[in-house]
């Protein structure tokens, strides 16, 4: 996201950069927006535990 807007990044680019198989991505997420949701939830959970 340093060089492209999130909306311009493909799932193929994400899995390549992460070094995972596309099937691994789809086992855990339905769409790339789910990654953002997961990250926000994790951050909020960490914040609420402090």
C-alpha cells in the first residue's frame, strides 16, 4: 500500500508478496477487505486488553 491504493491491489499480488498459495488466502478470507477487518479487530482486542 506504499505504492498502490488498496483498491488497486489484486489478491494475486497479495499472495505473491506474502509468499502463500492463493488457496491458503481463500481458506482464511473471502476477500481482501477481510484482511483489513481482521487487522482492525485484532488491534481493538489488543487495545481493550490493556
